[in-house]
C-alpha cells in the first residue's frame, strides 16, 4: 500500500488518513518491539504521538491506538454499532463460544437482555454473605509471618466465589484442578496470523494447544454436567445459572444448553480473573504505601470494629472504595479495549476504513499526566474522594468500559472487591517480600507476571 507521511498524519492511496506512527521495521514492522513490552510500548506511543497513533505490525497489519477520552466516547457510546468485538476477541471466542463478550449486533442486544436478570441488584446482593464466608475460610488458613503468593490466593478465592454464586458449586476440593484448566486455556497464544504456530497445534499434553484442549474439555464437561442436572430438577438454587435457565426472550424462547454454557463460561472467565487481579494489585499498592494502608485500617476499625462486613456496611466504607478505584486506575485489570470497524469512519482528523482495528488502552489513559496531573503515577486514593470524583472527565477512567457493552458484572465486581478487601485488611497487612520482582503482564487481563510473594503481618 502506498503511503505519504506528513508530520501529523498518513495518507493512503485509497484516500484514508491515518494518525502518525513509528516507521515500521522491514517485514516484522513493530511486532517484535510491541510484544517485547506492550505496556511500555503503548505508553511511549502516546507520549510521542499524542492523541492517536498508527502502528504497523507484521503482514502490513495496521492497528490504530486512540488515547483521548473523546475518542473512547466516540467508539464506545456514540457509535457502538459501527464497531464489532468478535474479531478482536478471537482467543476468547475459542473458549467462550458465543457469549456476551464475543457476539455483536442484534444477537448481542437480545442476549444482553436475556442475561440481565442474572445481575439483578437483589440477586447480586444476596451473594454478599457467600463472599465474606469464603474469605473468612481462606483467612483461617493464613498465619502471621508466613509468605504467600497473594495473586494466587486471590485467584483461588474469586474462582471459588464465582463457582458458588454462578453454579452453586463448591470448588474447595477441586479448585486447583479447575484453576489449572483455566490457566491452560487462558494462556494459549492469541495469534492466528502466524501460520508456523499451527505446527504447535497438536493435541498432546506437550503442546500449548494440547494443554488448552485439556483445559477446555475439563471445563465443558463440568459445565454441561451442571446444566443437565439443573434442567432435570428445575430448582432455583439462588445462583445466576437458575436465572439464566429461567430467562426467556420476547418470543418466550429459552436459551439452548450451548448458549447457557457459553454465557456461564463467559461469566466464569470474566468474573474471577479480573476481580482477583484488582485485589492483588490493591494489596501490592497498600504494601508500598503504608500511610494509605493505615487510613484504610482506621476506617475498617471505626466502622466494623473487628466484625465481618455486610452489604449494608459498604455505604459507610468510602475509603475502602476509593482504594480499589485508585488501584484499578493504576493497574486496570482490563488493560485495553479493542474494536474492529464495521464500516468506514471519521474520528477527529482521521478517516479510517472498514476492518480497521482500534485499541483504547486504559493502561495509558489512566496514567496520562495531562489528565491526572504530575503525580499521575502516585497511588492517591483521595483522587476518588466523592467530593472530587466529578472532576475526572468521562472516559478518562473506564476500568469497566462503557456504552452498551459496559461490564455487566460491574456491580458484582465492585461489591466483591470491597467486601474481600474489608474482610482481609481487618486481619492482615500483606507486605511484599523485599526485592520480589513485580512485573505487570498484559495478557487478557493485567496480572503480576511472577505472582506477588507477600509476608503476612
Ligand atoms: C474488577 C473486575 C472487572 C473488570 C475490571 C471488568 C472489566 C470489563 C470491561 C472493561 C468490559 C468491557 C469490554 C469491552 O468493551 O470490550 C467488561 C465486559 C464484561 N464483563 Fe467485566 N469486568 C470485571 C468483572 C466482571 C464480573 C465479576 C463479571 C461476571 C460475573 C463480568 C462479566 C463481563 C461480561 C459478561 C462482559 C461483556 C459485556 C457485553 O459485551 O455486553 N465482569 N468487563
């Protein structure tokens, strides 16, 4: 494709105008530089090119990065129908099938209506006691002075909670096996353009694909088993699955087993790794900022006085909420949102073609000093003090996305994160083992690459 580069934009022979971007390396483009350190790469990109940038990857594949709240609003809320999710969520499709995260258009709109009752406020609130109970059971096994991988602990805990609230299943005996199945599935690489990788697509335990298939089979077997059992008894066990099975479309049709499987798998996947990472990063930040941990502890002592938190207490724990919000600003569990244009579109000075992939990384927006000030990288929960929160421009902060595809699990996640933090921080203050390498790894979610080894105080 012939391109003419000016200082501010690139014009293609087809009449499209792209944002500026780094000169691509021969053949590989930016593929190597990007995949070596995606977070640093996208941060530099914004610093260098400002509002938007174009990056050319291997195979003449261009990606446009959007860095302003106005551009995010344009894509997510002003023109959501002009952009699709399925193509960019390719790896997820392989695991989740046709669940909310991976479907588009009318199908997405009708499915979203169908599953909404599962997230009804009263139903979600009824899970508070389960969340606290599982946390207390975890804490019963913790002892002062020992060292634990807090990221792993949070993952096991949120996995147990989602299994219980979604399927009424107790994973306490089986969680490590299911957790491993999830890891096998989630860590499988998201790159279908590299055809040589197909060589690794042999279904044996030695290949990543084989491990992926083993994980998927294990998960499917479990989920279809639960659905069959539940259809047979027709019992409302108070979980989200009961709501999904009872849910009907406008024409009174119900979801097929496959649809229920795809939606529950979507909630299962989207519903634990995100929240566990939010909590893991929160404990890391509190460990690095003892004065903020002290303020949190004061609030918990004052309001709870040592007893377990309930749903009603949350309204009286504003600092707990601010701590989590600030942690999700600095370490957004969903570190970027992507879309593919379903038609040509014009955004600012740029005119871009149908099929163009755009990425809107929260990681960059949430850390941009032009928005958050010179101390953008400082952990300061006070930014989210309700008296000042309205000063944050819309879409400068979007850990849960926005528009018609905004996270449907947000109320669940916010309640869970606050209850778990309040329960744990009353009893323990985990401190990072000195010198332990903390490296954010942008996989599907943003997780600490080596976990978080912390000593319990
Ligand atoms: C801290 C925790 C969480 C974070 C940061 C988070 C973040 C997000 C984000 C950014 C999106 C939008 C993605 C996009 O626009 O492409 C999303 C969508 C979604 N999330 Fe969450 N999420 C969290 C927890 C949960 C939980 C607990 C559940 C379910 C129990 C859940 C289920 C979903 C689903 C089903 C969607 C797709 C919605 C749609 O496309 O209609 N999430 N989430």
